[in-house]
C-alpha cells in the first residue's frame, strides 16, 4: 500500500512540473530476474542530449542553477531513484521530503545539503546518493562586434569560442583582444581571445553563468585595421593589436588557400607622399610590425601552365621532379594535331628551352605545338589527303593527254 501511495505522489509531482521525455522520465522497472515480487525500481531513463565535455566536471567548481537535473537515490528497504530538476526559483522539490534551495551552490555543496535534508527530515537510516545527470541551458547576452549579436544559447560548460560560433563568428572589425565580460556579480574581466587562439590559454576562453554579459568592441577601420587580400579564405579587414607583428597576425584564425605562397607576402604601405611595396620573407615575419592601413597580399603559389594542342590546357600544381611529358599527361595528353615531342618551355625570365629533360620550375609555361604534317595539311584525314592527291594527279593526266 505504501509503495502505491508513493508512486502516485511522485507521478503527480512529475506531471505538475511538466517533465517530459527530453529530460528524463519516471518508470517502474525490474532491476533483474532476482528481484523479489512486489519490489519496484524507479530510474532515470533519458537525457536531453549528449554533452561533449573537455574534462570531467569538478563538483567543487560547477555551480548549480535552474534547469540542472539531479538523480537522487534513496536506499532503504527498497531502492528509490528520483529524477529531479532544479526549479526556476533554484529549489529541488523532493516528494515526501520537502524543498531544498541549491541555486548558486557548487555541486558538492548542493549534494551535501540535499543529503543532510533527506536524512534529517524523512529517512534518517537511509543511504542517500545524489548525482548530476544533466546540465542546464540558459541564454547569455553577446553585445557588439559579432555577426549576430543578442541572446545566445549556452550551458555552464560552454566556453567563449563556442558562444562566438553560435553568434555566427566575430565581425571583421572586432577587437578580439579587448573583450569585456561583465559578470552577474558586477565584476569585470578583460579577455584577450587572441592569446587563446595562439597559445591555448584557457583563461582567455572562459565559461559563463546566467546573467553574465559578453561585450566585444568594434575597432576603428581607419586607425586600427589592415586589409588582407589574395590566396586566403575570408579576405577583408581585420583590426590589429598595438605592436602586432606579421607572424602574430598570420597565427590568428587566418585560413590560407591550398596554393598560398608564404614566400611572397607583399605589404603595401601608404607614406606621406607615395606608396611603398615591401616583400616580407618568412625570416622577417616575427619582427615585421604591422601598421594601420597596411594591405597584406598573400600571393598564389605559381604552378605550371600547359597550353597549346593538349586536351585540357590550363594551370597545374607544381610538383618537383615532374617532367614535360608528366605535365602533358596531367593535361589529358596532346590532341591529334599536337606534337608532345616538340614541346617548348617558356621560363619567367624570358628564356626558352626545348626537350623532355628540361628541369622545370614554378611559373614555367609548356606549349605543345602542331605536328609538322598538321602544319601543312591542317585537319585533313589520310583518306582526304589521298583523294586530294589523286584528284590533282587525274587533273594532270587530263591536262597532258592532248599534248
């Protein structure tokens, strides 16, 4: 009789708080075939989603809040397991026991408080276990230089990078090195997100709680930005840190193209009276300091051009050691009119070479000319050529028959 009454109370509470299958449902199960007749097991069966955690949650650090789901196991004569969510007011309602306020406590503090409350108010001889079975979601406000500012869905284990992704990324003029986090307590934190990108500093990629606000300022396009162009994905403007070097800029989230040539980084800089163009070598990246207004051009790595009488003329990736015939094969081979054996190589310095054993370099152009026969007779087939010669011969015979 007692079991039936307990079950009805739990069921009514479950319905009253609107718990559904997304957050866990209450069911009566047999633990195994050895369970005694009449003994019931109540268990948590489902979760909202699977979380991919970077590490195990530390009970001394995790802060409980509305929406967190706890599993409470009370072992007496029977095993009673309850799936309970922390209510919007920060309380845990335990059927037949009472209400315990845990919001704002660490997980370990909440576990201790719930355990002691159950022992002191309902089941003094029971063995009580409490576990966090599902973490909560909440809305956090992101203000300023992101592509979709506003409220963003977050959890207590989500870091800044994930929240920025959900806001569709930083705006191109974002001062990523000068982010302000305003905590619910009123405390302000300054975040240099670029230090996380470059060095993996987790203190610059923090987690958040309800009520925190993330503020990302815009940079000044005239006084703080550089332009990135060329063989990169997402070319455009970026705001630079004071004193930022080229290597620090390139080690941001700059996505290089497959054929980007870092041996040829060109910086265009406006002077008082004229523009200057500087080619920066890789050995200079770490000490070349960028200035507002610089234009950074990352050139496309030069390949090999194959032109003339080939099936697929065009530009191809430079592969050290490949010969002329290799590149002609990559281009689909020569056409019927083309002579691969007579291919000519034009070098960037203006020199010209012939022969299949030429050492090719980046920027070379291979041209496959017509065959000698095709030069004279064009696209005529052998049958057409024979008919053409025969007609000439017959005309000759007809012209000389009366001589």
